[in-house]
């Protein structure tokens, strides 16, 4: 997953109606759907009819953390992570076909589609039950978030580890992140989260806080 694009600071906080009122899952859903670009992305992905579909990771986290830093809303994302669960066809070719179809329906968007029914293989896990179970095996708590695409759950949020870390602008490992500690630390080193969001706090698998300045000195 490439680095997030740069952002601009808001000069007029009244540009967004939510202010500092984000408190729970419904607020997050309303916040995402209040943005015209993100609403269009959700509608385009929903129109494909993916089984157990969702859009997750930075699609949810980035606008929230931008907002909490006072940045201007943007439609620039490193990628748009579209998730689905189809054990009957766990091939990368199917994912590519879906990406191409999404590109026709909404061009210029960095679609990235993954069938979560096959992701346990690369992660060394038992087979996942569904999309939410797959998200529970992601490595960082504020990344393990997704907006459901199913019309019956329109706007529903998958948040197996809650929202506290996202609202607090902090990164902690999930149980999978603790188990796969090398992969968790590698992501912290490779990502530019501390550059884009200077308020961020990062924690190692033993609970100790990681100094962002040291990450800058060693990996930039």
C-alpha cells in the first residue's frame, strides 16, 4: 500500500459541519458519507454487488485523522481498499477484473481489490470466516476499520477493535500484530504516518511508545 498523498491545512474550520463531534461509529459513518467523493466511491463499489463487500483501512482512517489535524478534506488517496469474501473464486485474476470494472464506473480512482477469502494464505492464518474475520487479522487497530457495502447494512461500520485508537490518533498492534511483530514493525517503518499526522502516537508490541523522531532519523 503506497504512502498517503500530501494534504493541506483548513483555513476555515466551518468548511465541515462535524467540527470535533466525532464520538462513535454512527458519527464516523455520517462523516464519511458527508463527503461527496467518498459517497461516490461507496456507491460505485456497491453497484458491483460484491459478496460481503466493504471499503476499509485508509479510506476510513485518513479523513478522520486529517480532520483531527485540521486538514482540508481531499479526494486524494494512495489507494481505495475494496474488500469482499468469495471462497468459490479465490484468484487474483478475479480481483483484477473487478478493479477494471470499477475503473470503468469511476475512472481515476486508485482501486485496490482483494478477496479476503484467500488472504489467510499469505498471512499464515487459518481460513477466515468472512470479511470481518479477515479484518480482525490486520496488524494495526486504527487500520482495522471498514464501511460495509451491503444495502441492508448501508453505512454500517466494521470496527472489531473499536474506535478509541483512531479517535486518539494512535497506532497499536492487534493480536495479529503482536503475533506477527516483525511485519507490524516493518509497516511502522515503511509508512509515513508520523510525517502526515504529527500528533500520532505509535506503540510497540510490548506496549512501549515508539519515538517518531527516531523513525524519522532511521528510515527517512
